[in-house]
């Protein structure tokens, strides 16, 4: 009772990184709150889930194994969580801020009337004083998230409703094994006790999920293009540089919105958070929502024709010039000097 | 029988363009410098609604928005883009609503609108980026939902087929009506339909806008009146509206200010770039 529950995202029988990252965070929070860490897996053929998650410090794994639960559809997964939460009364429930978590989370929170905070960048435990009501709450979950295009950071609490729900994007939290020998219990759930048949109303006719080709969050070198790159064609220069240096190409939200790069490459608060050794920002103006997703990079180079671009303030090197001019020279002088 | 589509739309500050001009010297946002705009993905949703209307013929598109008096602009804009009408849900009872209290109020307003076959909304609003209100409204109404829609492929009298754009893929799903669908920014953009409509609805007003209008010559007979609903017009229990209906509380707000580093300034001349690349190789950042 009053434990911490993580909803596991499972694709082809594999638990997603975002869920493992949440288990890592959930374990820390559970230690602080002196409660158990639990996980719920809903899908089909889930025999190996236990071996995938127990060593992250999972004490209880709830399994709902049924052919109809995969691929994910909203209503059955919602009913499962709503009814399980009513039984178990977790204090905190975490899920990934993914296509699935952001479809499921609000639905569950609405059904339970419990507050949900989307896209948290940090989760902490602390107290809260409701001055109006003269009440002090201790051991609440601080759900810390950017708002207003990233220009402010808000700390949100849910004083009275349980569970306290939060979603977190992939790559924001670190993934760390707790103990390779950690062993939890598995509890199989009888699906019909939780999910009515009427919930299976959405028919998935076709489905193409690509394995992520991209590994932005683990790249040591990232070359990011902003709106200032000017065109999808100019973006090719960034790929050339990335190939030569052995890096990956990222993009700002403006560049993605303009169609210069795929959404998967977006870096920032509404994209991926990265911490590479070298970050080269090309034609990126540096809106706060972007900077928040890359400011922990060890070294930052900004290439921008505007010497007053906001991103220059946090760059180690500022090159005032155009992408078309600077990048070919970088490639040329890298090749010349690296041998 | 007519097919009734409701589009949920929100007026938002244009947070995408928080450029240098909108930043104050202390690094905080000058909110008054941001324009109030039609939430971009809600326009994608409106476009899908208008396409369905022209395909089906016998369909109505009504837009519902919740916000302050000036959010009537959303209804005006929707109408000259081709919507049949709209409703403004407004009042101090709604102040301080988080996503749950907002969805409670919107769901109550939709119930008042009568038979609804399809609700469309943008995936998320750019001021909060939560993507919660759509699914929460669906839950309150007991409707199924399809999120991340990129295109409505097919619609018949009892089902809808939708292509969804997910983070790492595409899905085609079919669901029963009535249903709520949230539309992705990758869906078709919304273009205004007719210049005539633009002219006709430029003067559409809510009653309260008319009363405060500076013009004494407003001709009510030739002006479209935008219905304005307050809390009293929708069936509700007061504890679920506004602040009391909001389980989440804001404990603290901090402005984000990044500490500037001392940067080395270079130009695009060959000597500068070569020097930089040598340095990066020497300190093992690259190579």
C-alpha cells in the first residue's frame, strides 16, 4: 500500500529505456519514502519482463498478459491502471512522456481525479504549505517542469489526491541498475477483474514502429541545426560534418517545425535532453526551451551569423559566420590536422 | 440527420517566438510582448473538421473555447475559416483551472451542445505542452479517444479511421463514434476558405463585447452574435470548477536565467577555423 508504481512501456517484449529510467528514479524515491517500488506490465507474452526489470530494484511486478493488450490501445490499459490503483492506492505513479504515456496518463488521472504533471524534468520529495488552508503537507512529490515555452520552471504538487502522477521524457532521467541480484515478486492479474470487454473498441489495422536508428542521448558529439540553417538542403552540411567527426545530427524545434529535420532529432524541453562532450549549434538562436536540453554539454560551439544570438552567451566558442562558409572549413581543417 | 463536429480550441500566448524582444534585461519573459494566437495544433484540428464537413455535406462544425472575453477572437477566426459557429466559455469561476478542471468545464459545455458525433482538438497547446485536456475531456464524456491523428482516412455513419503519427512510427486505427480525436501538428495546415466569410465574421461579437464596443452604430441585425456561456449556463458542481477542481497546485515558479560563459570569439576566416580544429584535436574533444 502507498507504494510507487511505474507503468512499463513494452514493444516486442522489450521494456523501453524510458521505463527503465523511471524505475531508476522510482527506486531512489522509494528509498526516500521507505516504501516499495512496483511496476505494471500490460501486453502479451510477458515472460521475460521480470528478468528485465527486477535488478532495477522492483519489489512487485504486476503482469497483465493477454493478446488483446498488445498493441497498446487506450481504454483497456486505462481500466487496468485505474482499477489496480484503486486497489493498491499508490502514492506516486510514473509513466513515460511518450506517445503511449501521454495518451494514457491524462485518461487515468481524469478517471481517478488525481493530478498529473506532464514532461517533468526533475522529481523530488519535499513539503508544501497551503497558507490559505493553514495546512502543511510533508513528503509530497515535487513535479518540476518547464512551462511557458521553457521560460519558467514550475514546481507542481498534488497535496490531496493520490496517486501523484507524473510523466517524464526519455533521456531526462539516468538509467542505473540497482542490484543485479535484486529479486521481487510477480503478481499475475486476472484481466477480466480489471478490464471490461467493452474496452476493446479500437482496432489497430496497421502498425509500423521503427526501432530508433538514432541514439542522440548517447552521442559524444552532436551537430545541431536551427532555423538559421535555412533549408533542408543546407542541413546536409551538418550530416557531412557529423560523419567526419563521428557524431549525430540534432535539430531545434524551429528547424523541425520548418521541416528541415525529423521530429526524432529535436533537442530541447519538448525533445531529447543531451549531455555530449561537444555540441556544435549551427544557426540556432538559442530559445530557452532549446538551451535547457543541451546546457550540460561539456563544450559548446555556436556558429551563427548573428553575433548577438542568445545561445552565444553559453557557448565556449562563438564563430560569427554562416553555416555554408564555416562547416566546409571545419571539415577541411579537421581532415588536414587529424592525421 | 446532421453530423455534428465540435472543435476544441484555445487562445495561447505565442511562446514559440520568445525572441530577444520578448526578454527583459533580467532574463525574464515580457509576457505582454507576446501575441495571443490560435493554438497551432487546434488549427490543424479545425482543418480536419472542415474537410469532413465538405466531404459529408450535411455536417456542422462548432468551435468551443474557454478563456477570457478576448478569446472570442478564436470563434471569429474559426468562423471566417469556415466553421459554422462557436461558443465562448468564460467567467471567473473558471479561473485557476488546471487541465482537469478545464476538461470538466469543457465536457459540461459539450453536453449542453446536444448530440455530438466527433470532437476534434489539437494534440496540445503551446503554452503548457501537456496534451492532457483532450484525453481528459474524452474520459469525462465516456468517449473513446484517438490521439496524435495526422489524417482522418475514412468516416462512415458509425466509425472513423485515422492515421496516427507516433514518435517512432505510424499506426492506422479504427474506432466507433462518438469519439474524441486529437490532431498532430504534422497534419494538413488550415487555410481560410472564403473572403466573403472573412468580411461577414469580422464583426462577429459576444454580447459583452457589443456592450463595451466604442461604436454606437453597431447594427445587431447584421452582426453575428457569439454565444457566451458562464458557469451558470452549464450543468456543474461548483467544487469541480476552477481552483477547487484542480488537484495540482503550483508551489513555486522560477524564471529560467542561464549564466553566461566567457566565450572565445572567432570569425569564419580560415586561420580561426584551423586553429579551433587543432585545439579540439589536441584536447581530445574530437578525433
